[in-house]
C-alpha cells in the first residue's frame, strides 16, 4: 500500500512526503523525534499501523526538516519553521481540512499548527504530549551532550529502548531495527539540537489557544502528564489506550478505532473567532522632539520613508500590518522567530534614516473581528513595546519559549509590571547572538 515519495519546497528546503489511500477524510501524522519515509515502511509494525490508518483516512506522511530524507536547510529549524513545513506539505497535497495526529515530540509542532491555523486543522489527536520545558540546567545539558556523543550506537539505542519501550526491548530484531531507525532518522548533531529545543520549549501559552476538537491519547503509566495537557486545551477529551510503554504508538491496536470514533463524532467546524498570533508593536523614539526640530514638511517626508521601510520588512517576513497610528505600527505574524527577524531588519533600516525605534513582541491568543485582531495579547504586546529602550527588541517569555532552536539569543531584562495587566512579567531583549 506504500505510495511514491514526493518533495515540496519551503524556502528552498525540500520536505519529503507521501500520500497513502484515498479516503474522504485527510489525516497527517506528525512523528516523534525521528522518522524516515523509506526505512519505516520496512518495519512490519509501522507498515501495519500506516496501512490501518490508510483504510480509514487519506494518510499524509512526511519527514520533518532535518530528519530522514528531508533537507536539513543549514541551521536547525525552530518549531515555527517546522510548522510552516507542515503547512507546505498540506498545501502540496491539497488538504484544506486535516486531522492532525502527533506523537510525543511532534505534539508541540502539531499543537502550534492547530492554534495558529484553526481553519486548517479539522481536529487534533495527541499521543503522550508534554507541555512544559525542562529548562537548560547543567544536568539537562550534560544529558544532551551525552546523547550527542553516543547517538546511533547500539549501546545507547538499547538503553533508550529499555527505558521507553520495554515490551520490545527483549526482541533482538526490534532492537536492531530501532538502532538503525535512529541512525537513518537523524545525525548526532541534529538529534542533539532537536532534543535541546524540546527541553527548552514551553507550550503553556499555546495549549489554551487551541480551539479545534482535541483528543489526548495516553497509556496508564503516563496518565498524569497527559491529563494535564488535556486540561489546558478547552474541551479536550482524554482517552486511555492499551499498553504500558512510552514509545511506539503502533503498539496500541485500539488507536485507529478511537481516532475514527472521535472524528465521526465531531461537530461541523465553526469559523474560528480566535487564533494564536505573534503581535509586534513599533514606535519611533523621540519623535516629538525630532518633528519639532525638522518642521512639519520635512518630518512628513521622513515619516513617509520610515513607513515605506517598515512595510518593506513586513512584506519580506510575511507580517501583516494591522494598524498605523502616528509613527508606530501594529503588525501580526504567524510565528515569533519571523517577527524577530523582521524587527531586527526594521531597526537597521530605520537607523539608516537617523531614527531610533523601540519594538515589542508577544505571542498569545487574539480575538478575530473581521480583519481586526484584539484581546489581552494585543494589549500585552503594546505594553512590552512601551518598556523597550531605543533600538531594542523586547519580547515576552512566551516568545523565548517558542523560538528554541532558532539561533536567536536573548538577554534577560528582569521582571516588569505592565500597565493594566496584573502580575509581574519576565522580559527579554533579542539580539543578533
């Protein structure tokens, strides 16, 4: 039942995918850490699982950027970039309403996709999701360094299998297949980057923004974390499935049946009234004084140049201008890393005009009113910008959590009280690190 492998390009990077079956409902599977579209089909248990899915759904499989037979693209991709790769795959196969099934590490990207593009995700099914970052303490970093040094060795793969899937660890054929699946799935450096990004990513602000029907699947030993994720997604259902291992979704024969029942019981999708978005506010520093010094006509000319430059960078980085008031812009993006890159370009361009700007960026759930976006996240972003210094790009903790792996560096700016928003908030300055 296997299908030929195709490639779609996203920003010049080729992403491998295949479509299996021709059922009426589309389902895309977002794998755990590694996959390989060629090698996985050679393992009977994966083949049986895929064929079972393909009898009920038009099954869409792909290797994430840097994994399996997809391009690497240079620097390891952030969660945001990998989400855009998924969108490119779905566009390539003509899937506009898709059941998104994800396992373990893949749950983060799948959740971000569902929250960012609710009109594209028919429903979301998560197997053993985790939401909170482990952080970058010395113990975690030491474990990651060990992973990089030992990745792909039989000794290391055996230890992973014994910890994550003892049911199959006693089987020599499976141990051999598992070791090879790691080797053909990712290089040691990619495995290190992938696991480090996972350890630094926090989905605390993403999960409440998921508005599509969601099913969380878990095995009994992992009930606590799975139920916590389900509790953070409005209306999510949690279902215990057979088995006791953390790895290998295919070991639960009831998975596809539960997904079928869940999808069949869905209500007709409504037009989304909220979406997870990245908001960005810009403001010229000292504009009143500069306008007074230049005079009205010269200031208008300079402001027109400023606006043209900002709009140019918004266009380059797929930002959408939402409002322009005086000398400031309010724009939204479908990912925080892209917003930061745009902000860095804006600061440089505006400096060439002899102007300084402050920029604030936040990620949160925004309410949709025709072409307008509103809500607490918008106010939060404006308050972040108000605290930025000249030529500074100030971001919220949520932004930092979601760009792990992007190569963007941050300097802590401490705790701040934001006008009209209860509590104190950690803010960070993005730099060119």
